[in-house]
C-alpha cells in the first residue's frame, strides 16, 4: 500500500497532475460541503454561504497546493507572504466567475444552485491549475 501511495503521489502516475486532481477534488468537496452545510442545513443566505465556502476552500487550496502538489517551500516569511498574495490574487478571477455564476443562475434565472455550483467547479479547477503552475508555483515545477 505504501508503494502505491508513493507511486501515485510521487513521479509515477502523472505525479504533479495526479496530486493536483486529488487536492482539487478535496478542495471541491470542502467548497461544496461547506456551502451545503451553511446554506441548506444552517439556513444562511445563499450568497453569504457561497462566499464563505469559496474563501475557506481557497485557503485550503493554497496550503495543499504549496505543500503537496507543487512541493514549494518558502525561504523567508516575506517570500511566503508574496507567494500567498500572488495565489489569492490569481484566484480572484475564478472566485468572481464562481460567485457571479451562482448569483446569475440561481438568484436571477432560478436554476438549481447545487447543479450550478458543481458545473462551475470544472472550469474553476482547470483554470486554477494553469494559474498555479504558470504564475504562483512556477519555480518549484522544474523539480517535479
């Protein structure tokens, strides 16, 4: 079992791409799970629930992408802060896409919020991978 885990998370079965898919899946589950908890179970407004779930999942994604996917270590606190700002800054477009899509399709057009939330995740995951690889964690991808 340990060899399989090392193979999947190492350089074997696609390495970085597989790690990103797994972490992206976990990020999506956190996003959707927290959204459902806040909106459907607790009863918080759909937009507040969505903004909260997106924010928490972005924080998780930064930590997991940095440590697990791209295996990036920071040499200083300043480097960590700059990298975090780049990560969050690069996510603003996909956060806007996600929040705007849910608002448009649920609040204005009346579509099912759950289906829209899930459908938008596909676009968000693909876009975020490209942004992370090219902009945020570019230096560490040479070693993978």
